[in-house]
DNA sequence: GTTGTTTGTTCACTTCCCGGATGAATCGGC
DNA sequence: GCCGATTCATCCGGGAAGTGAACAAACAAC
C-alpha cells in the first residue's frame, strides 16, 4: 500500500475510534457508532466494511431492538471479532482464598470464597485457587480461552524484579513467586500486588475513594499497610515497595517488633495485637467480628482499645499527611469499618498534623469490606490488559 | 465555515504541528517543516499560506542559509508572529533577592543577586524585585513586551486558593500575596511556589535529580521543607501544601516549636538552631558559610552537630521512604552540601527505614547550590507558559 | 556562463469524509 | 392486511485534504 501519510493515519485513527468504542461499550449498531464517534453514518459504514474485510469486527447474528423499543428498522449490530473476554481476581488472605471473575468493564460475573489454612503449603493453595478460577469461569459462562489475565492479591511485599515473596506471610510461601505459579496453572498473564495497593485500587475505582486524586488507603487487619494514591494513580515507588507504614515508630518504647525496632505501628495496631490485649477481659473467645460487634454495641473497653489503635495509626498518618497533603484517608481491612478506629485516627491527625493539612483531609471507612482486595485484583488485571 | 468534521480537525492538527515545531525550534524554512512534520512540502506550503493569512505566522525578512552552507536556493524562513519571548525567575530568600531572566528553553540570559533586609517591608522588596527583573531584561537584550511569565520563589507555604502567605517568613510579608503584587508591577502572569518545591523542580530539570522519577528533595536552611517528586512530577497535594516536613516530631522531648508541638524537626536541624548550638564553643561569629568551612576542614564539633542534624532529618525521611520508596534523596539549601549532614541522613535512613527501602535510595547533595530556587522559578514559569 | 542544488509553488490525482437521496425493515394504527 | 412513521444502512455526487511530479526561482561552485 502506498503510504498516503496523513490521510492514511486519519483513517487509521477513525478505525481505532470504532474498535475502541466497541471495546468500551460492547456490540452496537453502525448508527450508534456514528453518534458515538461524531463521524457521519456514511463514513462509519465505509470504515466498518473495511474492518469486516480485515476480520477485526463481525456482524452479529441477532439484531438489536430499534432504538429503545420505538419503531424503525432494527439495526445490524457489529462487534469486535475477538471478544474482550474476562479477567479474574484472586485474593490470598491470611485465612481465606477469594476469587472473582469479571468482564472487562469490571462487572463481577462470579465470586467465591474459601478458607485457607495457615499451615497449607503455598503450592497447594495455588492449586486450589486455580481450580476456583476455572469453576468461576464455568459459573459465569465464560470460555476458558476468553480469560485474558488474572490479578492477584498477596498479603506481603513483593520484590518487583523477581516477583517473589520476600518475607512475612505464612511459612509455606517464602521465596515462592505466586504470580509465576498461578501463571503456570492457568496459562494467562498474572499480575500480583500486595493487599494494601489492591485495596486502594478497588476503593479508588469502585469505593470510597472514587474520583479523589490524592488518597491514603490504610489496611488495618492482620498486618498494616498503606496504598498511596497520588494524582489518581497508585504510587508503587522506585522498587515497588512503597506503602510500608507498618514499621513507622509510634510508641516511645513499645514492644519489640519482628523488624528489630521498638514501637512499630504494626505492634500497636494490628488485629492480632488488639485481640491479645482485649482477650483477658472477656470470657468468650474474641474474634475480629465479635470485637466489631462489641464496638458497635458500645462496649467501653473495646472502644478504648480501638480508638487507641486508631490514634497510633493516625499518628503515623499525620506525618504522611504533612508530607503529601492528601484529600482523604480511607480505612480498609477487617477493622477499617470500626467507628472507634476512625475516631482515633481523626483525633491523632488533628493533633499531630499541621492545622491546614488536617483540615484538608477527610477520614472515611472503606466501602468494599472484605471484597476490596479481590475487586482490586480485578481492577489491576483490567488495567494491565488495557495497557497492553 | 461549514464544519467538515474529521477533515477539518485533521487540518487543524497539522496546523498545530507546524506552530508547535516553530515554537520548539524557532524560525525555519518550509522545507524544514516538511522534514520535521513528515508532511509533504506541498501540504506545508498550503498550511503555511493559511497560517500567514490568519496572522499566526510571518515570513521573516532575512533568508536563511541553504541547508548548512551547501549550495541551493536559500529558503524563506517562517516564524511564529508572536515570538516565544522570555521568562524570569524571582527568588525571595530570608536574606537575599535573586533574579534570573531566561529564554523559553531554560537558558539563563541574565542573573543578579541582592541582599534583603529582614526588616524590609514586603512591598518595598517586591518593588526592588520588579526593578531587578526589568534590569535583567535590559541586560539580556529582551524587550519588555517579550516577557511571558515570572516564576517566583517564596520561603513560606502559600495558600493555593488565595495565593497569600499564611505564616512564617518575615513580619512585613504576612497576608501579602506576592504573586499578585509582582503581577501588578510587571503586568505578566506570576506563578509562585515555595522554596522546597522550586528547588526540587530545579534539581529535577537541571541538577542532581535529572531523569529520576521518585525523589525527595529536602531543603535544609533557615527552615526545613521538602519538595516531593513522584513519577517525574512535583507533588503538591490536595490544597498545595504538601512537603511540610518541618514539623514531624523527631526528638522525644525536644524544644517547644512555634507550632506548639515539641521536638519538631525544624527545631532540631534548621540553620539558626545549629548556629546557636555551635556558637558558644567558638570565638568568632559563626555563619553558615564558616560552619561549612569548618566541616570541610574536619572540625570535630561541627561534624558532630551537622551529623546529628542529618540524623534528625534522616529519621523523618526514613518514615517517608518507607511510605514512598523513592530512588533518591537530594539535599539542598545552604547546608545541603555538607558531607557530614549527608552522612547523618544516610545513617538514619539505614537505621530506621526498611532494609529494602534503604537499599533502594541514594543520598546525594544538590548540584545547584544557592541558584536552585531561582532556576526552579524559571522552570516553573516555562512549564506554566507551555501549558497555557 | 553553465551546472548543480535546494526551495517553494502549481497541477493533476488519490484518499477520505460528508450531506442528501434511496432502499430496507419493522412498529403502530386503521 | 395495508399504510404511514421511523430508524437503519447504503449509494452517489461533491468538497476538502494530502501527495508526487514537474517547474520556476535563487544562489554557490566551477
């Protein structure tokens, strides 16, 4: 083909507008495409004929309803010949395994949760995760070949280069590369990230942080981590380990932490630590769930402990707020919904951050609860597939 | 004109390609434009005729040399009818006033410094700054009408909405809007930002942080502030007051700070504080300059104090590194070049940040010294003019 | 003066897009 | 069941944009 330069590029641009619209909104009529792109019906017709010729789009068998039930000739719908397919999200938690299958607009088609034994070896858990993904595909009616990518949540920092788990987490997982392992089982690209980052991504796209440019998402659960959203994008740092706020020193002389320092945030405010502090005062066996119930019921002891934990978290976030001046702090993780925790965070931020900075930041609970990580994994998979 | 939609847009795009090229590389021939845009000479000729008709570009009087001194018909050069002009940077420090005039590629054409009396009223200082800008334009041979914008460095946090100085700084400046004031005197857009942000911008575009995506720039001088570069862009925060690290608490029970807290970084590591600590042990009147000389000469006391100050700064930066995982820490400000300070920062980062995070971050001195702020102001002006 | 090179323009031609006219397909009302 | 209304898709003529080839212009080198 003789390169006609600019005109050729123009045509190519318009072709991309069509395929882009079809990718974003699914099958539609030529008339809809004309309205959507602003091009004339004639041009669309010509372009679509081209695209059908090259095999990029196909005319679907079923015809659509004419313009919302009104009268008129029914349109011939056209669609991308390679369907957009689906993505899956896999959330590996300290005690659970959660899988979601979604279409590429983020709509969840199937979702399932299972428990995870701490002693279970990583390899076995990943076998199970792969089976759950396949079951999810079947439940959603998605062909196995239409799975485009998998997002994966790992509750530990990942080395960006080797994609291996560095430390922390359960013993049977160390030095494993969960992404590679799952990739081997499902034969599609697998993108892994840690729980705090994916929680932030989920709240950013579907939850409490929707539309906010600068957000600190803090996951308070078994561990403590932050997902930092700046300028509407997740900040991962130079080597991908940004957001490690668990080892900021907040207690003057607190417990010795596994990192070797003293008074780390993680020793002051993680769920196991809070349960350990509270347990002696209660007869029944406490769990995160029962503690949250007690908090909601107004139990003074629980409120005090959660609020203190919030203060510790807020103490660390206050410094970060001074540096980053965010618009919101979103509290996630199993304890994120506790009003007492939020109260403590708010109090500490007001106390320790600069007044202007504190005034600019809202403190809110996450909206996605335990589903945050798996939804974030789905978002990650969609984002990476779209970028490729 | 009947809107022909896509074709009209195509023509517009190509017009912009021409004006963009002329803006970026100065006057050039139609043949050069054809080579630069990839369009044919015919099209360029047509477009340029259009642009001359609308008055957007003009044909220059002098004809250029034919293709690097070779033979051939000399081209008619065309140029934007509104020349690119120049920008100015104004740096208002605690004791100095510095002005630079630069062309829009950032090349400095004229530069001048003057001292600033702490007691001088802001209005008088701004009068002086405006005179220095005019003198700089004259020295650079730039018409007054060709000044496009002024970037301005203010050593205090600015309220993003009102552009007024909130607090700090000299008494005669409070509640003043330096940007508006200078705008009134020079009648061009004035963009103001604080010293830490502009120092970061300067080191990012011309100095030690060139090409690095995630950088913490710390200015250690009369006050203490950080300019945070993430993803290659300066992060200003939701209300524009990001980077306030001066009031992170680092001393367990240090001095009471003007902010009301105790042990703020600013009370531990600012230049006045260090001079006050050192002065009793020395006979001569100490200054920042003499302290730096003593440091370079190996004076144990000075080294100790500077290194301790560095440790305090590093203590605060370590937490920030854990959160942001930057690639480099650039030390700026009058004390930024001290090796002892850098040693202290390095030690504290290694001590308090997570090992992986600490390993990923380099600690380096800024390369621009006292010129950083004014060069950053120039960069700011250029960036803002280009964006409009 | 001639030759060679580069520039800028003119001309014929192709590609692309648009508006209006035309035919197709369906719904609702009689 | 027939007919107008309505929407969809295509065909056709025309305009707009871009391109290569050809050509005159302007200058350097010989």
